[in-house]
């Protein structure tokens, strides 16, 4: 009797693992294909800033249908040259930005030099799904993706020409600068809907903790370049955050100043 129960449990585990593996493998590879498509579109269509370009917000006004916070994403294309900065602080080149809600509502960015986006083989998917406790979590993450490209209707593809890092002077700093050109594409087909440009809008305030005011000030100063690079990646999305609604605008505002200056 016990042997039959054991055999039955093993059988249920095998059926569950195979079903979960197929779902995970299919969803994960579909999500990775969308990442590759976003990179392809970004590198193909992202324009350099040009004289006389309309502001992105003006160029796209009335041309995009508002939706949820996952309805629009942004890809910042590769640059020919980058300012010298510690690699761990750099959030600009080869960065994809979107909204993730697998665990909580948040913006997410990925660095493709350290991420494998090739299709995963079925054998690897089987290993990932060996533990029944992971089945639901893996299926949820794979089906949604991060960012959630299943819901993305619009993709902003932006490219900066040059960037100037912020200058720190004591407890103040001069914001970094840079202008970008951008197109908004329908996703995943890649039709161009509008084109414009803008200027990076770095957060005007950087704070950090420390043992005393002097250490906190030094820590904040070290964070300034990092905050600038987040402004670089977030600004194109922030300029069109209205398409994603107040939730998306609130998230982008964490790293981007409120003013939408002409460039």
C-alpha cells in the first residue's frame, strides 16, 4: 500500500514537473524573444539628437493612447563613447527599462553585457523545475517577464550623443548634461509613431546616510554620478510617463527632475 502511494506521488511529481517545465520553457523563451526584439528595434531605430528636433513630449502629444503603467517601455541605445565612470555605477549603455510587478511595482533595468538572453534549452528548464515549491514562482516570473513586455504597446528607443558628468562642489553639485533623440515605436511590430528629443533631467537632490554629517555628505557626493546615469536612462520614459498614468510618473520622478526643459 505504501509502495503504491509512493509510486503515485512520484507519478504526480513527474506529471507536474513536466507540465510546469513546458510552461516555464515556453514562457521564458517567449519573453527572451521580446527582449531581443526590443534591443533590435532600439539599435536599428534610435536616432541621435538633431538640430531642430521637436521635444519628444510635443511630438508625441495626442498620438499615443494612454494605458496602464506597463503599456510603455524604454530602451537606451549604445553610445559610441562614454564618460569615464566606475562600471558598477554605470546605468547608461545597453540598458532596457520598464515596469515590473512580479514582486512589487517598480522600475527595472537590465545590463545586457551580463545577461544571457539566448533561448534556454529544455534540459536547463527541467533542472529549474525540479523543486515543486518553485513551480508557481518560476511560471509567474517567466510569463510576466521583467519588464513585463506582454503588456507593452509602445517602446521608446532613445540615443544620446555625448554626456557630461555632474560636477560636485562640497555639499552641492552641478547636474550632468546630455541630449537625446528618440522615436516611439509600436511594439513588437516596430512602426514609428512619433519622433523627438529631450535633455537628461537629473534628480536635483542626492542624499545618503553616514556616521555624522561629513560622512553622509561624502557618501552623497559619491552617489551623484550614479544618480545622474539613472536620470539618463529614465528621462525618455519620464517625458512620456503620462501614457502609463500617474503610477509610472511617480516611479520615474524618483530619479528625474520635474521640469521638462526644452533642449
